[in-house]
C-alpha cells in the first residue's frame, strides 16, 4: 500500500499504538525505495520535541546525517549557510559536524523550513520525508505548530510525506477534523496487529530456515499471551529461537518469566508515580484485560474503586499518558502487554488463553 501511494504521489498517515512495528515498517519501506537510483528519503523522529524550533533542529540533524556524512557538497554548504548553523570537523575522527541554534523567532523557523524544502527539491530525485511521532506537533508551545508544517508541505508538492504517530486519536483528529490545518491532506492507514495465520507462517519459516521447529499450538499461546502486540511476539520468539531447537510450553513459561522480570523494576516505579486511584484503575483494567464500561457499578464494586467521578478523572489521566488505550470496539485495556502481565503476576492472576 505504501508503494502504491508513493507511485501515485499521495501523502500518507500511518497511525498505530506503540509496539506494533510502525517505525520499523516505515524504515523497511524507505530502505526498499533507496534501492532505486531515482529516490532518496529523509527520516525524522519528532518524539520528545516540544516546539517548532526543536523540530527544525531534528530535521536539520537528520539532513546532515543523511547527506553530509561524506562531506559538504556545494548545495549542502549553501543550506548550512542559509540556516545559520555552525559547521566544524571532529578533531578526533575528522568527520564533519554541525550544530543548530534554537534561538530563532518563529518566522525564521518558517523561512528555514522553506530553505530545507528547496534543498530537497533540488536533489534531482524523488524525495520522501517521513515524520515519525508527528502528533507531537499538536502539542508544541506555539499555537500554530500544525499550520507551520502544513504550509511547508503545501509549498513543496514534489516531496512525498509520510506522517506517523502512536497517539491514534490525536492523529485522527489532526487529519479528519475540518478546523485543523491538515484536514483531508493525506491518506490514512491504521496499522493493526499482524493477522495470526500470516504471522505464524513467517515465524515458522524463520525457525525452519535454521533447522528448528515451532508448533502451531505454541504459536497460538504466544499470540494470545501477547494480544497480537508485535514487540512482545518478536521478543518471545527471539528468545525461544536463540535457546531451543524445538521450544515447548516449559520453554515458553520460562521465557515469559524472563521478559517480565527484566521490566519489573520499571513497572514497579509506576506504583509510586501514580495516585492511589490511578493505580487502582490501572490494576483493575489489567486484571480484566478488556473493559467495556470502567465506570459501571459492577466494575467499581468488584475492584473496590472510589466514586465514578474519581475513576473517570483517573482513567482520563491514564489514557492521556497512554497507559490505558481504547480499542476500535471501545474496549479499554492496558497499552503495554508486558505491564499488564506483570500486574497479573502480582495478583497471581496471569493466564494464557
């Protein structure tokens, strides 16, 4: 689908919860494009950026990493000069490096993005720019962060853009609400868990290629335990692949204990970070695995939670911080499956369906 959108000059939005493989999918696509002599790409991760200035710095660094490692071409020198950055050479390695100042007014940021766009369009190749975790733009301290990027995209129709993000609701709002700058400006693709039959065939093939074997029943247990989350499945299968020739249920139980234990110190920190009500709601959702109505009297009573208003407030905080997410069918669940299984282990309630 990505290749089809690229061939037909469409910009794309990919949105999915974390740990489904969104970023690696995009990078794999870009690597395939890079095998063509007429295509170049630029990948920028906007995670943790808090302003258009920081975003510009991230874009500038990505530009340099992509096009400046072999030295400064004439066009790259012109770009560096236009951006007002400092160029130097590492005294140890002799490699060129640049530093980007963030002390620029917002109107200068707009000019800088135009300069970057000009540089890319003069590459004499088709260029794809992937902006990962793009939902950050909506939270920039400047009120017009989305508008700044929309103007940039509109100014360079020759460049293909991929916008990706892990806050599904935010990404949908940015591109589907009529009053937002990016309204209907790209094709939306929702990345879902890999279909189990295709995933099983892929995993089995990898085992077979090394003279190993993994039974379908065990693959089903792994998939169900991981709730289809790519990161968990890959981690478990990687450990089974590395340590056993034909893994069995005992090997699976040993591995899932290992992966949970490795994360336990991080997860335990949330008990102190969250309020009592927030932790109570997170615990309850983890034990239920899927909750349609977390404000129902039955749910509140079962887990000795406080008033519905307090639970609603706590639940909103958990959703805002992506500790709890809502599925397509409006079910609430803990986002990180390993955290969910860790909480279940604390309660002695972990099960494999």
